[in-house]
């Protein structure tokens, strides 16, 4: 006989903490303190049905794997739940009253899709995807840095046929782009990352799944098209065994390379994300917003509450901050020898070190402006590498991400030596429209790339060379030293 | 006996597609798939009277020439048309209720005329003239680049008399300007390009007719004043014979030179133009705007519709993308030896190549920011030529266009070595006022040129030399290499 | 017996043009075509009382001197004027209904006074003072250029006493400023330029009267305080005899130097000023604003009306555009040997030429951004002189004007070598408050200068040296050649 | 028997000026002319209860110390005061009607706290804290200058543990920050500076008390935690004996160093502060705002009123403008040999001089943009020192202040050589929330510093070296000479 709502409702505290998910009851009392997303959120749902909150941010099976079988308390009769137990998210609608929802047909470019997503997504989802560190200056600069680079189109070349194909780590791609890893696709669409992987397959470019995807990498691999190129993005776990287990499985499932993210030993301060969480809490507890102007002299040593966390903080809590260069070989071994992509290179020295330590590709990235406010755009890091460590471009594949929204943005990076470009947020935004949205992003990029390659007077990506761009305005501000070769000091230590 | 509305109405599909234009019925069933503007627009008007849509964007006689005589089905009795057959364009008025239309008398400068045109023109016409590529950053930069160049006025020179005349390819001009080629003048005024040609004649500067003019080059030649300088802008057709036929006629009609546009092997992405089209379609089909958030997993491989095209896409469909340097001599031969102007040079290498391949003049142009987003302004290309290929300035005439709105803009280009400047959009906007508007643009430019030449302490255009400007801020960002002489590699191939 | 309104009303055309001013009737029939302000404005007032329009823009006695005695037709009985003859200016009020007029007490800086003046002055007066050439970019740049220069304050100096006095051409001044010449003071206040001269006397700095002052230089000289330093600004008349007559009188009246304005051989295009005039005309003739979209093919050669003129155009019509360097010695001779100030130097070459031709002081000026749009700010010209012609600073006094609003602005120019700074518009705006306003401007500048000289760690203007400023950002954009010494070519001609 | 309201009310003029403060009556007739805040404000409260105005801007006991005992006239029966005698500040509320006051819980960063303070503080308090010199361009530039410097994060370093401690003049600090001296804490909170000192103690970083604190340095010392580091900021008094008396007491009370402020020999022009005062006066005297457009010719020599003073002007009136380098040794002697910090260095020459004259630390500061408009940001001065006087960084500790709002701002200064950073306004704003607010500011900075140090790949502040930043954009505009070593000229004088 199933449990009743009343049975569950009593276990609503730290002392005994039960929760309903998809009609099943779980005892989380022991697990709660080690919940990666913090204990507070569990207490909020203690004794209640947490399905709606749980679902979009956990891959299926997460709770079943995390809890020992004896904590699975069986089914509950959903008809017996009290109104209070049936938690419904309070969502501030983005559409004005009577406003028609935006249509994919009216979207001509990636910014249109972003604006549509802002209207269509739940505020929390929008805040998570869109948020960036601190004052979002790096986020904005990522975008703005493209215009300071001019193109130098050449004319009167036969551009009837244009070949946009390339290879990434030897795997053919129909375009010089790949789906950059971004978490929590199911916040936007029930099929989440599955849509991304399906469209990447049909379009013929690689899909790199996020370590924090809301669909498991197993599912993605299972639905993969034959020959589809999948990469796996790893955040190394404080418990290295867990990472090793993942890497072994990933390799067996046919993933073609491991991407180690190195710019996030701790999560950045994403205030938009945190604010969305605070707004949600304040909506539930009106007292929270009231001024505390009268706080007196006895307050200073009062203990601080656990700070309110956005999704990013919650997700990043298991990441190992001890990760260092020597660990790259451990990753390779654990994956059975898969190629390594190092994501998050932000200075020429580290590009050289990555090459030295055997990386097969590096991604110049500031994590979409989500980590260190003040970091250079990927174009700047690319120019810095050209200036101080030009040989890196011959040794490893250099990929870029961050702020790419136009075909010309991609062409500028390619001209300066990048092999491919990762597209992150636009694909996440497009999930508001499901597969059709993702397809549209790919199509827009393909069309813009084809059109502008022709307008540059080129017929293949090999012809998109440094002389195709004027980056002097940006070069004028590139780091000018002191510069010390990092390899020397590495060798010196041996 | 004429046909009736009912007779025509039945032929409203791909299977049988009739259309009424100027009271005559045409059978477009076979022609439709090859219509340069796409099939969709024809289906929209199938079985109906398309005169209002057809008229401003096709030179008279277009349909008669395009269709074999047996497709001319005779007259229709217009009185018998159903309401649905009488298509009336739905135009969102730009004037607020009760707002007086702008007056030419109140226009003091070219921007005033632009603002007036925005109010007076049909949205579709405005969108076509005003649109530019992608985010319109190049469009804006064209305009902004002028202010970063300072003038260096000299004083205490006798400037009583100032001579603004010059020659273009040996033809005398009263001003260092010409009417730049721009399509579809009849979108703005029933007389369209005729107004432009008439005022150019009365003012004494050259008129360069667009290949896509909505008045035929024959008509323009017929109404030309004796001694008027006319140039013909060519887009080379995929069917070279068609271009040869045009060139032969153009030469016979007295056109003085052929301008080959080289920056548009494919059309740029002009979203304002495309959006105007989408808005029109959405106004007709309210379902189009509705969100498609529910599109599921089966969608990704669904065929894409023919994309909605703006006017630019439609117009450019016949352009030959194989055109290359060697074809310049073919153009010259086909025109019986007329001088060649190469329009759309955007880098120093191509300026040198144009001179090498025998061009008589080159136009530094990014097509008004309508083609490759990120291209340099004409001032930048001019400075690049001064830096890398200064001898080009001695070999060919260098003209500029793009964003010129003030007399001082023109003087800055002349000081840096340009021989003349093309004025495009302002003349198109001024068509909202017919000949009087075009006249006003010419008069404003003449007055500003005379005034500022005097304020520079010059009395003729020969005195407007490099030392008259301080372009250092712009020079600081000019391309700085790698630079390889293109002539060397051309010679090497021989 | 006086004339009646009816007598005068009949003479309201070119054929016979009478006008009433201050109760007297004048026959302007013959004079009209040569009226410096154009004939149109006279026709507007033909047969009517023009006192209100005439008064603020003509020094007393202008009409009596301009017309032969027989054109003075005697008095009119003002009681007999018809309503239509009593022209009252239609002024759009700047204050919102119920808004209190701004108070001088609330003005803390020169911008406050400008904002107050915009509210208090008649629109036409505001438009005349405030207007600048074309898009007012040079006007704005004049102001903005100051912030790009940083100060380098030094500390721990005894700054108890600070001496702000200097000399201009040997005449002691209590501050390193002078009242720059600006026309038409009586547009703002019935006492007009008298207020300026009085306050300059009481404050102890020079007053330079405009050639187009609305109070005559005789009156100014008559009311001058003993020892007051007055300079006279000359626009050389096409009729040189007239200028010679003025110079002779000016010298006798005790003016200390002649300022020759060289940047205005023709007036700049001041659209704000022109627009104010058009607005006035349109208010009177509603048809003027109506759109002329239907203007047909027969229009192009139609004669253009006399263009509507702002005050600037009207005032400048007598200026001699043939003026050249050799004429400086003529000015000196005609003034009996007074020192010569050349106003409007905008490039280093001309600074050198002015020194060569014997100028005693030069004013780096772009006429407040009212003449050549695109001209350098006075700080830029100063830096250009430091770069190419540094010896000029030893040979002549260098003064600056244009956009100075703060004590620190003045100190930046002084540090870079200027001897004094002209303040124009702020004094004109302050006339809205009469003497008290002018006094306030002087006091604010004095206080800001004293305060910031101390904050710079200086106690006298001699200590305000180049090392007190960091002008590198500006220097980076200073003209970089080609540069040819103008003196060489002058000597070569001899 | 206490005095009555009527007794006091009669003494309401210069002739006899009594005032009530905290229920006691004082005779200020003789004192008034020497009141540091000006006589006008005393006359405003003559015969009335001034407690509310007096309280937040005077440390307790100020009046008792300032007046001889015979001027203490005894108590007044507050019940007998007339309505007019009970002055209540007229405060324009910042919160819209029905708007909830901002909550500290919703503040994620220092800007949030500033915005909250703007809503919560009295207008006069806000104006005093927030105001800056002239047009506040230096104030804004302080903030903006940080973004032009990029960080160069390095990756794959073990950043588990991060040590943010440092020493200031040998005193351990838990963070590389200190509370910068700012006056008038009790304008924001009854406990004022006590809150700041308490939190500094609990957090473990130094507190530098302002010479114009509204809580006395004695009180602060009395409540100090054992081992707490306190610094004293001195404005040298025109009466040096007074300063000597203070320094002796300060040393005895355990203050660890004396900070001599050198950038304020006179107060800057803080218009926001002055305007707040004017607004207050105008609210009381509506006639003050009325326009004086009719002021006639007799006005110019009329005496000017005592100018309205903001708080800054009032506070600074006792500061000695004769202070010079040689006085540093006097300060040291008078304090019994305490270390000297020189605050307000704005050029490399003065940094070298400070080191030469024995300063132990220097603070690169433009006084929060409150003194000399146009002064460099502290980052610029730091770069200038690196360029011209790099050895200064080895000789003295270099601290910075002005515009620091983010952990990354602090890290940029440290990377370029600063030892610590002063936080001023944010702490003052946070007083709106009392201790809890101050605590929050400290916590936010600590969290941001820890997070970004890790993101830079550093684990201690020693690793935050010049190669961690790209300051080239700023370097491109650093002063480029003429530069003369100040030490040479000092030695030459010996």
C-alpha cells in the first residue's frame, strides 16, 4: 500500500527529511549535508513533492544512484497530497499581458533567438544561462571585441563553391564550430541536451556534452547517430575515483576526446543567477526584503547564514581545486588514451604549458565571462599567443569560445589561427524552441559563414588567413610583458 | 472580348498561375520557377492583380520581354475583379495621427532629408534603401569614421573665388561627386531614376545608373541632356551573353564608362530589408508569429521552407559569383572599349590588382555597409593604399563612397587622394520629394563644399592636399601587415 | 504734424519700403538691396513698426548713420498704428507652465548658468549664442578635449598665497582670462555689452569687443573705467576704407590692440541658428511646412529662393574674403601702430606665419566650433605648435578659446604654454542676469582658478608648467606630417 | 530652576546668540565668528534647539571643550519650547510612496549597498559621502580605470588554500585592505565610526580614523579590541600646537601610525554637497530661487554674500595650507616617532620625495575624486611610479584608494605593486545598516578576493605579480615627460 501525503508531511526537518520525486518517497536525512546543491534547498522541500524543482536539473536516475536502496521508501498516493505539499513554482511571466509569444519564424539572427528565449524561458533558466561574473564587463567585452577587428575582403575570385568543412582532432565537421558544453538543458526544454546532440548529428558538427548536463552522457551516446562526433567535458571531482569511473565509461561509449575545464577551480560570481534565487526566496518570504537599518552594536560577530547560491554555485561544489598540469596525463590514462582538450586558456604562457604537457587541443575561453571578471576575450588571447608563443599554433589545435554570434565573428578567429569555435549560450537559448530552434541556430551560422566566406573572396577555410583581418586596434592593447617562457622554468625544475 | 476576374481567379496555383498587370493577363506557370525574385511572391499574387506590387520594382516592359508572346493572354475587364483580387498594400503609416508630413523647406542638411524620407516612404521602400548588413556596424562606422579625421584649416588666403569643378575619367563635373548607383528608385517616386538623371544633368555632375534601376537605361539615355555624363553599373549575369547584349546597347546609347561591381558575388544579409518582408507576411498570416515551443524530437530533419527574401536577395539572384580579374578585359571588349570602373575595392592589394588589370578608376566602397559586415570604411582603405600601394593613386582615379553626408566628409576623402565621391542613399531618400528633393541634396552639398573649401583656405580642389587633414587617429589603426605585393604573385603565375 | 499709421502702411513693398523704428519713419527703398541682413527681413517689416526686432541687434544710431538725412521722414503717431503694424515677436516659452524661472543663487558653475540662460533667453537669442557649425561635433569636441588631458598635482607646497595675475600684451590682468568677442549682447539684456565691459573693469581683466556688438565701441569706450584694458575685434570690410575709418577711431578711443579674426572669410553653417529663423517663419506661414512630395518633373530648374539666413549669415555678409597675410601690416598702419592679435589659428604652419608677419599675439580658436566643422580644439593646436613650431611660443603670446568652462580647463591650456584664455558663450549666457550674472561667471572662474592652482601645488601662473599636465592621450592623435615649414616657402618667394 | 524656551528665544542674533543642545543652553555669542562651519549656520539655529543638526557632525563633548565653563548656561525645560524652536529637518524622502526600503539581504555587491544607501540616508548625508569635485569626471574615472586593465589568469595550479593576509607597516592584516578615513559617520548611523572600528577589529584589518570623525579618536581607542590596528589621519591645523596636542594623545592611545593628508590644502569644489545645502536653504526661503533677470547696472560692485558651504567646506576650514615636505619630521617628532603615511600622492616626483623625506608608506589617492578634478586614478599614478621611480616601490609601502569596489580592482592594484587598498565610501554607505552593513562589505570583499585570487591561479598575495595583469591600454596614456628627478633638485638646494 502506498504511503500517504500525511505520512510524508511529518518528515519535514533536518531530524527526518523525506521527499517525493516522481511519485516515490526518499529518505534524505543522512544525505542532506552532502547534497552538492546545499542543504537549504532540501529543507525547503522536506515533506513535500519536489519533482518540478528536481527534474530539470538532475539527469534521470541521479537520486536512485545517490541513495542506498534502503532509503527508497516506496510510492506515495499523489491524490492524498495536501495543497501545501504540491509545490508549484512561482514564475513571474516575461510576456506582457496579451503579448504574443515570439516566433522562431521571425528570428533572423542569434540575437533574435536570445531575445525570444528571454521571453519564453522560466526566469531561473534564463538567469542561469545568461548570467556572467560580477558586472558582466568581460561578458560584454567578449562580444564587443569582435567589432574592433576589421575584415579585409578580397574581390574578383570565383566563389561559386565554398567549402566550410574542417576537422577537429581528425574528425570531420561540416562547419568550423561545435556545440560548447553548457549545463542544465532541461531547464529550457524537456528533451534538453538530447535536442542539441540530435541537431549536431544531423548538421554534422561535434557535440561536447557538459559534465553537468541534465541528460546523462549515457543517454546521449545511446541516441547518437552512427559516426557522430561526441566529446565529453570533465570537471575533475575531488574524489578522483569518481572521475576515473566516468572516464572509463565515457571512453567505452565512444566519446572521441576529453575536455578538461581548467578555468573554474571555484565558480565565478554570477550575480544574475544568485539574484534569481534571492528573488524566488524573497517572493516566498516577504520579510527578507525588509530593511535592517536598526541592526545594533551587538551584531558584528553574529554568524552569517549559508549564503544563497545560484545554480552555478550549487553545480560547482564538487570540483577539485587542486587540479594541476601533471594531472593531464592521469586524465589521459583514465580515459584509455583519449585526446585531451584543455578548456579555459587565458594567457600565452598557459597555451605553451598545455602544449608541453601534451594537450591535443586548447580552448581559449573565459567561460563566457562567467568566471574571472577582467579576463581577456579569446581573440585577445589568440593575439597574445601569436605574439609570444606562435609555435603553439603548430603544435596543438586552438579553439575559441565566448561571445561568437555572427559568421564574421567565427571567420575573424579562424583568420587569426583558430581551428574551430564553440557556440554555447545561443544553442541553450534556442532550446526554448526545441530541435527546431537548435536547427535554426545551426542554419543561421552556416548561412552567415558561407555568405561571408564568399564575401571575403575565399572558397575554403584554408584561405581564411591572417591577412584577411586587420586586428591592429586590438593588437595595440595586447600584453607587452614582462614575459618569461614558462617552459624554461618547467625544465629547470626537472 | 476581355477576360473577366473570374476567368483569372481560377489560375491561382503552381499548376496554373495567371496574373494581372496593368490590365493585362499573363500566364506565368512556366516562368515562375525561374523568377529572379522567387516563386513565393508570384504564388501570393496568383489569380490576382499584382500591378501595385510589380510596378515600382520592374522597369517598364520587363514582363513583356521576359514572356513569350503566347503567354500574353490579353486584357481583363478590371471592373469584374473581386475585392480579393484587387490587392492593396497594407502599409503601416509612419506619421503619427495628426502629424504634418515633413517639408523640404525645413530640411537644412542630408540627415534632415533622411528623417523626412523615413516618414514619407512606404516601409518597404525605406527598409530597402536604409538596410545594411548584419548589425549595421559597418554602416554606422562608415559615417563615424569621418569625425576621427580632423581638418587643418589654413587662414588668410584670398578665397573669394572657389572652383569646385573636376573631371571624372576626363569628363568635366561641376562638383567632385556623382550619383552612386542604387536600385529601385520608383519605390520612392513614380518617376524614380528619371529624377536623379535630370538633376544630375542640370547640376552638371555624372549619373551612374544601377543595373537594377526601376527605369531602364534606355529611357534614361533618351531623356539625357546633351553632353550629360552617364555611367552604367554592371552586375555580370551568370548568362554572360545577356551581359554582353547589355554592354553593347549601353555603349551605343552613349554611356561613358562601365562600372563593374565586385563586392557582391552574393548579396549581404540585410536584416532590416528581410524583416520588412517578414512583417508584411506576418500581417497577412497571423499564425506565422506564434511560438513553436512545442516542436518535438521528430522535427530536426524537416525540410526548411524557402527563406523569406528581402528585395536585395531577390535582385541579386542573377549575379555571377565566378567573376574574376581576367574578366575585366572581357567587359571592356564587350562594351566596345569603354573605360572600366571597379567598384567595391576594400584592401590595398586589390587596388593594386585593379590597376594592374587595366581599370581606369576604382571605387573604394563597402557597398554602403550592405555586404561584408566588418569591412573597412572607404577612408580606411584609402589610408591603407597610401601606406602600402601609394603608386596606385597615380595610376588610376580613386573614388570613394559610403556614409558621405557633409561637404567636409567629401573634402577629407579628396585631401587623402580621392578624385570624387559617390552619393547614394541621400539621393534615394530625396526622391520622396521628386526632382525638388534631388535638387536640394545637390544644392546642400554644393553649398557645404564651397563654404568649407573656403574655410580650409583653398580655392580649388587641387589645393585640398594631405596636409589639409589630420588622419592620425585613423592611421593608428590601419592594417599593419603581413603584406605581400599581389603583383608579384600575379607575375609569378605567368 | 506726425505721420499716421495709415500713411506708413501703404509703403510695404520693394517699390516703396517705409519702416518705423523708435517712433520715427525711414524710407528704406533704396537701401534695402544692400542691407547686410538681407532684403527679406526688411520686406517682412515693410510698412510696420520694426523696433522690437531691430533694437537688440543694431547699436544705437545704426540706421541714422546708414541713411542719408532725406530718408528720415519724421515721426509717426504711434497711437494711430493698426494692430497688424505693431509687430510682436511670437516666442515659444521655454519654461513649463508653472515652472519657476531659474535663479542665479542656485548656479554653482558655468554650465548651470548656461542651463538657466536656455530657460530665460528668447529662443532666437539662445539659438544665436549656442549654435555651432554642422553637427556641432567640433563644438562638443572643444569641451570634451579637456578631460583627455590629466593634471599632475604636486603636494606639500605652501599654497597660502596664490597670485593669479598676468599680463596680456603688457597690460596687467587680475586673471589669465579675457572676455572673448561675441556679437549681439542686447539679444539677452537691454544693456548688452555694457554689462560685460563694466564687469571686466571691476574684475580687472580685458574686454575685447566684437565687431558686431549691439552696443557701439564708442559707447563702451565712453563708459570705460580709467585704466581698463579694451581690445577691438575687427572683421575687415570688403570696403577697406570703412575698416580704416573704424581703426582710426578705435585707436583714438584708447583701445589697446586690434584683433583680426581670420577663421571666418565666410560664415559657418550654424543650423541651430538657421532653424530658429525657419521656425519663426513657419509659425507665421503654416503652408511652409507642408510636404511637397508631389513636385514633378518640371521643377528641377526652378529658381531657388533666397535661402533663409540665421543671424550669423546676416552679420557676416560684409566680411572681406580676400584678406591675406600681407594685410596685417595694413591693419597695423591703419590703427596707428596698435599691437595685432590674430584670432583663429588652427594649424602650426599658420602660427609660424603669424609670428613671421609680426602678430603680437595669436588666438588658437575654431570660433567656438561655429566655422569649420572638423577643426582641432585649441588644446590640439597648442600641442601641434609645441611639436612642429615650438619657437612660436617664445615669439608671440599664445591665447586660446573654445569650450573653456572650468578653472582646470584654463590651467591645462596655461600649462601647455597659453598666456590667457578667452571666455565667450558663458559671458553671453550670463547676460540673462545682467551685471550680476556676468559678475558671477567671473567669480566662479576666479574661485575655481585659485582653488585648483593651490591643488596643483602652485602659487603663481609661472609655476603652471608643462610637467603639470599629462596630455599624452591627446598627443597620440596630434598631426604627424607631412609637415613643411611655411617660412621657407615665404622666404623662397621673396 | 531650568531656563524656559522663552528665555532662550530672545537670544537669536549676532548680538546675543544662545543655542540648545541636548537640553543644555550655550552662549555662542563670542564663539560664533570662529566656528569652523561658518557663522551662518549658527545664526540659523540662534535661540533654538540645534541638537538634531549638531549631533551627527560633532563628536560628543565638542561643544563642552570648545566653550569656557561660564558659557554653559545650564539646562532648559524642553517642554517649554515653542514649535518654532524645535527644529525638525525637512527631508525629501528618497523612497517612492509605498516603496519598501532596501534590504541588506538583497545586496550582493558594493554597488548594491551604495544604491541602498541612497534610498536610506538623509539627502544631506548622501550628498556629503557621495559628492566629488566639479563634474565628477575624476570620480567616475577612478572607477572606470579598472576595467581598462585586464587580468591574466593562469590555470591548473592547486588553489585549495588561499592566504589573503598581509602586513601594513608590520601589522598583520587578514586582508590587503583597510578602512580609509572618511568623516561624519554619524550622519548615517547613531554609532557612526564605532561600527567601522568594531567590524575592522572583528575582521582583522586596520581602521584609519578620519580627523573629522563624528566619534572622537579617544572613544574609538577605548572600545578597541586588544591588538587591533588603528591609524590616525591628520589634517595639520593652522594652529600647529593643536595638532601637536592631538598627536601626543593619539600616540598614547595606541594608534600605530599617523597619516598626513596632503592633497587638501584647500577643499575641492563638491557641488553635490553644496547643492544639498542650497536645496535646504531654498526650501526654507522660497524667494531664493526666484530669477534676478532684472538686476541692473548698479549691481556689479555689490558685496557678495558669504557663499553657501557644503559640509566639506565647513570641515576643511582649519587646515593649514602652508604644510610642506619639511613638516613630515615635525609630525613624526610630535607623535613620538610613529610611522608616517603620506596620503594624496598623485605624481611620480612626489612619491620619490615622500620616500626621500622618510615616509613609511604613501597612499596614491585623489581623495576619491573630491579634490583636484583631472587628477590621475591611483592605478595611473602607480604605473607612473613604475615608469619613472620604480625604486620607490622598494623603499616605502605603496597603498592606493579611490573607486575600489570589486575584489578584482584590489588585485589589479596589488599586481602592479600596491601593498594595500583603502576602502572609503562603501563602508560609509554601509553604515546605513549599522554593524551588519559594514560586516557585509567586508565579507563581500573577502569572498571576492578569495575567489578571484584562486581564479588567477594564485594562493597568496605574493603571487599576484605584474605579469598577472595587462595594463597596456592604460600604459599607452601614462605621462611621457618632461621628467626631472625631484631628488636632484632637493640635493642641489642643500
